[in-house]
């Protein structure tokens, strides 16, 4: 889980899991899987911030990837 004060830590568990899945499959597809801990993925989500993460969740929902 993310550290205190991070954007990813205030997301719902479902949104956080969805964002992690998107980031791993789309943005970090060529990165070694053993290096992609939840903490590392959350750091990237935090760096992008709530605006980008919100758009990613919306696109995933619109595409039927999440309920």
C-alpha cells in the first residue's frame, strides 16, 4: 500500500486496483514484472496526480474494463 499523504492512498480500493492494472498493462508493459510492486506502481500514479488518474479510471469504465 502507498505511504501516508499520497494520492493513491486516498483512492477507493477498487479504483486503486484498476489504476494499478492499467499502469502495469499499458504504461509499464516492458518493465520487468518482478520490479512492479504495488508501491512502485503507486509512486507513478502519485506522480501523475488525481487529474490523470481520474481520466484513466473514466476511460477504463467507459471501455467496460471496470464496473
